[in-house]
C-alpha cells in the first residue's frame, strides 16, 4: 500500500502571515519540533504496516528550521518504507542548507510578490509563483468534499482524515475543542481505516471544505520582526 502523508515537523517560521494555512497549529504549539523519538515512532509503525509512504514535509512552520533536519532526513532516507520526500519551504534558508538536497527528492519554494531570496538553481528545486491566496468565507455546508489528501502526521499522532486546516477550523468555531482529539496514536496499520472526513461540525469552518465561498486576495508576507 502506497500513499502520501502531510508531515509536520516544526512550528518555527521567519514570517507571521495573516493568511498562513498553518496558523491554527502554530497558535496552539508555537515551540513545536518533532523529536527524534516521535520520528522513530512514525517510521517503526510505517515499516511494520508494510506501507510505502511519500512525505510532503510542511512545518507547520518552515521545515528548514526543524532542529533535527539533517539527522531526521538521514533516518527517513535510510528506511525502505519511505518513498518520495518533498520539502515545501519559503526558501530563505536553502542556500545555507544546500546539503539536504542529497537527502530529498524535491524542494518546492513558494514565491510571493514580496519574496526576496537567493535563488538556488538545482534540478530538485522547483519555484512556484503564488501571488494570490484564497480567503474563505464561513460557515459552509456539510457534509463537504475535502480538499485535504490526508493523513497528517503531527508529533506521535496521526490524523487520518484531515490536515492543518482542521486546527484552524476548531479555532474559528470557538468551541474550545482540543484539535488533538481528532488524532490517534501512531501504531501499525494507522492508514487502514474508513475516512469520515467531511462530516465533523468543524468542517463548516474549514478552509479545505470545497463548499466554502472564497475570495482571491494578494498574499502579503509579514515578518515576525515587523
């Protein structure tokens, strides 16, 4: 069985964009860094399940700031259960982290109008212009057709149905529900369950709900330093 997962490794970021897709996770756990123990839990469960997993490494902050980046990627690459590794980055640290290109398959760099960075020309590096961002209107109808591919790995938990938008939806709904309650402990065969996404009450506030109305806005980068 082969599938892809959203792999959340840290919440640190150089920017604090108002429309950040990972705002919810960063607000509840601003000091998050996946530990090597948590990484090992994921790898062991994946190997015991007989899965081949393609990783989309987000953050929820900037993955190149993950304090275990070199050893974490080395451990992932050593496992036969790990397929394609894609790192999604703002690109600011790539010139100083050039050695990671030996350990990944792709690095996707999001380019916004205000982006100022040293461009790295490499066959594994893809620059994606994103001059606009979707601002969703809430609430929306449920059940919905989810735009998240799932599952998401965060700490030693797996979220079988949803990715980062779930955390934002819980925050917008204001029901004080712990978003971690949607996750289950990583264990063998973690992906072998029916999907129930699209039916949670929180889905009405989720920007990955395809039933949401939306407006396209110019994306504005806000530095944490002001």
